[in-house]
C-alpha cells in the first residue's frame, strides 16, 4: 500500500475506532500523520514481556493474543481484533512490558511512537478520559476471565491419499462437535463442488447466512456465485468454494478468516490430498492441522514426505500437526508404535477411520458409542467436552469405585480418559480394557465372595523383609482380566501412578505392559513388596498422588470427576483396644492416602466420597457391599454430573 493510500485508509479507519470517537474530524488527519504502518505474519511476536516500552498499536486487520508466561504456565490476558489497541499502558507507566503479544492471524497494525503518543495525550484530554475508563473495564474483565484458556478456532484436515475416508471422518467429526457442545462449526470446502456429495452426507443447500462475512473482502474479488452454503440438521454448515476462485482467495484468506473467527467457534478447512497455494496458506494460518495417513508399508515414504511438507509450512508450535491413521487402505498396516518412531511423532497416532460400512459408503457416523473412538474422540477433544475420571487409592475399599462406574454406565456418562492410583489403578485398568462394568465385576469382586477365597486368590505371603505379600497373585488376576494388554490395547486412554521409592519420585505409566504398571502402583509399603519395573523399585502411587486429578488436567480433560475413598468429612471410630497388625496397617493406609484431602482432589469439578469408613484394607471379600456404597455416593451427585457433562 502506498504512503498516501495508507494515510487515507488510516484516517477513514481512525474515525471508527472508539479511542478517537470523541475527536473532531478536523483533527483526525493530523492524528493520522503520527502513525506508522506495519504488517506481521501469524506467530510473529510484536513485543515480549520485559521489553522496553516504545510504541502503542492499533489493529487494522487480523488478531493478536496478549499473554504472560511463568515457567510452563501461560496466562491469557486478552485476544484482540480489528479496532482494538494495546501497548499504551506501559507507555503511560514508563515501565517495561508486562506481557507478550503474538500475532494469531496475519495482521496489519498502525503504531504510534512514545513521544508522539505523549503529544497526542497533551493535545486531547478526551483520549486520557477514554483510556482511564477502558482500563477499569479491562481490569474487571481480567478478574472474571482469569484462567480462561485460549481455544483454537481454525483447523485444516488433509489426507496423504484420496481413498482414506477423509470426508466421512470430517463430517462425522463435525456432527459430534455440534451435537455434544454448543459450538458453531463451519467446514470450508475449497476443492469439492459437487452438490450430490453434500446430499449424500445429509447436507441441504441454503442461502448465505450472513453477507457481512465477506464485508472485508475487496468488492472486485467477492462474488456470491463463487460460494455455496449447505447445512446439516445437527447444526454445522459447509461453505463450498468455486475452484476457479481458489487462487483469488489466497491473498484475502486472512481477511475472510478474520470475519469467520467471530461468527464460528470452529472453522475447518478441508484440503483433501491437495497442497496448492491456497492449501499452503491455510496450513500456515490455522491453529491446528490434522493429517489422515495411509499406514501401509508401501506408503510409508510418501507419508514421510507429505508430513514433512506439512510440518514445514505449519511452522514451529506445540502440536500444530496432529496425525491419525485410516484403516481403509491395505489389509495389514504398520503398528502404531512403529509409526510413531518412523515418523518422529510426539505421540502414538490414534485410529481415526476404521473399516466400516459408513466409512466405505461416505455416510456420517452418528452413533454415540462407548468406549469413545474415531471421529467422536477427536470431536470431543476439539469441542472441549472430554470427561476424565480419577480413581483414588484405598486398598479393598477401592471396590467402591466399581459402584461409581456402574452408575455412570447406567446413566450414559461416557468417560474419555482414566487416571488411577493403587486400587484405583487396578479398577481403572480392568474397566478400560473392555469399557464394561459387568466385565470388571466378573474379574474382580465376583471372584472373592468369602474371606477364604480372597486370601487364596490374592494373598501370597512371604517373609516380611519388605512386605507381607509378593503380589504375584494380584498380577495374575490383572493380566487375566485385561488379557495381557498393552496400554495401546486399552479401549479408554488410561494413566497409572507409581512411586520410585529410591528417588522419591512420582512415575507416570502410559505405555507398555499394563499388568506391570498396575502392580507397580499397588505396592503399598508393609503390605506388598516393592516391585522392580523399568529399572526402578516401585511402591504405591498413593504415597505422592492419591487421587491423580492433575494427570487428567495435563492430558487435556475438560471436566474431571474424582472418586476419593478417604473422606475428609469422616473421622475413624475411636476404640480403647490396642490395634493389631492388621489394624495398624489399615490405619496407616488411611493416614497415607488421606493426603488426598490436602488438595489432590480439590481441582476436580466433582468429588465423590463413598462412605467406606469401618472397612479394613483387606476386606476384599466385601466387594458387593463396597460396590453398593459406591453406587449410593454416585447417585447422590448424578444430577450434578449430568449438568457438568451436558
């Protein structure tokens, strides 16, 4: 843009900016002469926390994120867009910048140097008055929105091959985002023009829902015939772009995205298997990029090339490219753990498309099946509605967890992930293997109807140098129940906690042999001997993390339900008798695991406290009663849980 054109554009723009709304129009031209012009690309840093304050900025187009970082935590202060201004507070206080500002969508900025800002303030008292009121509103807003996370808006989805079921995955995912949240979803199709395909997915043509969406596009570029709109009864829309318009859209894509950002919560650009100029621009501008891959040995080199190309264009950033697997091609695919290593992925890829009639015939999968998988699993992640269940420690009293799971199952509360410690690790792992309470009950409490059966099937005494029990029988019970599963075999993502007794460190288990991970987490001192796993001597995870709510937060759970066997509201019964060895062990477990009351569970959205006072650590034969205690405690808060996950 030429200097003269910039000045005219700035004059016109400043008249509409609230900061200058009280300034006479005759003075706007002079004010505009103080400003300078700046263009910045997505992810560029305008300034960083601690920098010297030398300018204030007004956003002409695009968007910016203002945040501060302390260690690994990011605190979002504000996301600003067209007409908003920033950087002026540091100029007024003459202090270093107290936050970092990053471009989140290609931006055009006008900036004012410090000396010019001071001149402007001295000449226009109305600006100072506006700023003082503006700060009051901003500070109030920050208090209310403290700890609010910045949620991605823009996604691309592409595939390494044309026959991987990308459209099935995309529209099934959009359906589940729409039906499981209040988010408004738009799919942009720049490569698909056939109305018959839209009809196949149950989408009907509609008129443009809002012509103002294109108000930022130059009038000589936008033509209504270049766009078609479709709507699905679940709520999501599709914007189909004429292929002849694609190249024109490249340069104005940031402007279109700016409009879409404030009407839709989620915007997904469907890139198919193409990677032209428009696709590359979309990848660079979007927050997240999903790639559906062919996982056959024959296609591996091609997948590597396409993934590298995508990552290079997406740029540096946490999880900017996410990879999933399609099982529609090839009879035998590469193991997912091998894929992770071969493709240098940060995590093991999930299976996004399985061979099914709906996937093969381009039909939306609308079933709310459990365990959650495929398009619905990714949809719940994007929608921000994933539910995590934290199962705490508590020895035999942990059978009450099964009652809680029973109520959740009966009421259709679907769990996206589980974290467990000690007995919570055992219950969580067995449930995650099949996603069925009947299976869990069959292979746990149904085996021990009497104390004699429990001792025979669990207790394998040893010389008490390190603990009363070897733990081999417990391992056999678990391995049978989960069919010797690896963590990747579990139907529900599961995370188990142990403690390295030599280093005093918490250890998170999420890969490898599940049975050994459970045994590691169960190793309660004085009861089970420590268990050597992966070169570490492991003891009960409850020593350091009795209710692992924080693990679920780290793994991205949006809502967390915790089950805490040790109830801070209950006190143990007093007795005049001196306690025996079993009584001492039972009270020791309660005291150690009672750390759950000191803050481990408080970050959960809902905490369930089964009434299990009076039960001993070795009452494994009282599973039916303990399960009923879990059922009762969960039923008391089930309406709260339904409201939480709705």
